[in-house]
C-alpha cells in the first residue's frame, strides 16, 4: 500500500512518515519546505526519512499543484494523509492571505485528486481551534463550532465542511482529526513549549499570556501518531463509507503556569516570567472529549506532560548541543 503524506518535513508529518516507513509501507512525502520557521529543522527531519528505501520525497507547493496525478507519475495511492498547512493561530492575525492559499486552495487540490481517484481515501488534519470560544468542556465533535476566534480556525473548519461536501457530492470517504496542542521531539519552534525551553536555557524572560490563566490539553506526539495510524487503517476498511471527525487530545488539560513549573523542574532552572494580557486569536482553554476516538480508533493517550517534556528537553539539548 502506498501512502501519500503531505507536510512530511513538518513536525507531525515527519513523525507519522517514520512510523509508517518502519512498518514497511511505501510512503511518498510532499512538502514545500517554506520558511515559516527554520528550514534547516525541516531538512533535519527529512534527513531521517530519506534513510529509508521505501520513502520518496517530492518538493512541491500543494496550493499551486493543480495536477497532483502528473507529479505522482500516475502512481496509485491507497490513502492520502494530508497534514500540510500553514499552522499557528497568532501568525494568522498578521498574515491572513497565506492561510487561504495553503489551507484552502491546497486542500481543494487534494480533494480534487481524491475525487478523480476514487480508491484513495483521505485522512486530514483539523484542529482544536475550531472550538473557538466555546465554553462547554470537554469539547465534543457534536458541539456547535460556529464561533471561531482566528482565521486559522476558519480555514480548518472550512476544510471539514469541504470534506463533508465532497462526501455528499461524490461519496469521498474521509476522516478529519482535530489535534490538540501537540508537542515532543522535532517539534515546532513557534509553539510555547519550544519557545519557553529556549528562553529558560538562554536566561531570557518567557512571555506568559493572560497572566498564565490559560490551559491546554497538551498531547504528546507519539500518542498523536498512534491516533493518525489508526485513522489511516480505519479509512481503508471496506465498511468505512463516510466523512467522520475525531478529537485527538490528551483529555487532561494543564494550566499554563503548571506546565511552566514542570518545564522548570525538567530543565532544572527557574523561568523569568513576563506576564502579559490575553493575545488576539487565543482561547482560554482546550479540553478534548475523546470518547468517540477511544471507541472507533482505540485512541488511548499514554504519555503525561512530565514524561513528554522530559523527552522534548532531552531532544532539544541534543539538537542544539547545549
Ligand atoms: N502541532 C499542533 O499542535 C497542531 C494542532 C492542531 C492542528 N495541527 C495541524 O496539523 C498539521 C501539521 O502540523 P505541524 O505542527 O506538523 O506543522 P508544521 O508547520 O511543522 O508542518 C506543516 C508542513 O507543511 C508544509 N506545507 C505548508 N503548506 C504547504 C503547501 N502549500 N504545500 C506543501 N507543503 C506545505 C510546511 O513546509 C511544513 O513542513 C497542520 O495541518 C496543522 O494545522 C497541528
């Protein structure tokens, strides 16, 4: 079975590619290697993937790739796992256009490929940000999600609606995964855990928004990868004929201040905290209801925040040789 994984040089993409390669699947990875954050980090991840003979990498921008079939040289795909997107809530405030290009046009090109190639099922990344300013917790896929607080969230919700329309129109089977604050080795430098780690080690102050009165359902990368793999397998079952949404979150939110306390103890150094007001586009709390994911994907997050931060900080130090 050949799987196409987009965003392969990204944080989550590189981890799921590694997992599928180690199980002998043939994997084609696509990424445009854009410079939203360090391109050398993306190349570092790719280097690990290129060690496998069953991996092929194609550098292309999916927003511009109208004829994916030509690029894939007519190779038949069993599943597309579409993770390529412009991520980040805060960046969508200052750079809205790129979100429409990468997240909407890029996604449409993937849907069009699947429409023309009926046997290719789709698993794609959505986000907990679709829950926006919802008050009711934990967030369930049954909840109303018409209250977004960022354009990033709008593009992710739009992807879900686009997938739903392609199911209704053309019977395209797909699974949307709403990820909750993913962290771990080879993570993203624009996210809080990386930024805080870097600042604490370098003796710089950390920026703590909403005076620390935020909480997140931090989810370790290995748990996310297990969930994605189960979704890929579910999408290939003959009886799977629908568009379905699942939350992939830890189901155990942690206050930002508590996360900082744990990080300080893992690094062995106190943080200098700069308390700041709430940021535009941010939400106060995320908390995943994972009953449906447990039932259908056997999704069981196993790594707690202390263990996960320990693995991240070890990797971070090794990567920077600090
Ligand atoms: N990391 C999280 O906490 C989190 C949470 C919710 C949702 N998500 C979603 O999960 C997916 C993966 O996130 P990530 O954290 O690995 O982000 P990432 O930025 O590390 O990975 C995305 C990759 O996609 C590539 N890319 C972007 N636009 C592209 C395009 N038009 N054509 C080809 N490649 C393109 C980028 O170069 C990057 O390598 C994204 O869709 C993101 O929105 C992530």
